C-alpha cells in the first residue's frame, strides 16, 4: 500500500520531469512555418 507521502513524492517527480521535458522540447524542436492563407474561393467554377 502506498502512503500519502509516497504518492505526493511520485507526483512531484512526475511534475519535475514534465517541466524539464517541456523546456527541452521548446529548446530543441524546430518551429513550424506559418502557412499562408490565400484569399480565394475554393470552388472550381471561379477558375473560369
């Protein structure tokens, strides 16, 4: 059986890991380029 202190310790360890992981992901992830939005209709009839 887990004591309340042990459960709290596990949650704190998980939280510390998530904070570290998020900071590393932000540091080493390649940013995605922003897509251009075109102001045109998507219907085929507008092409004629």
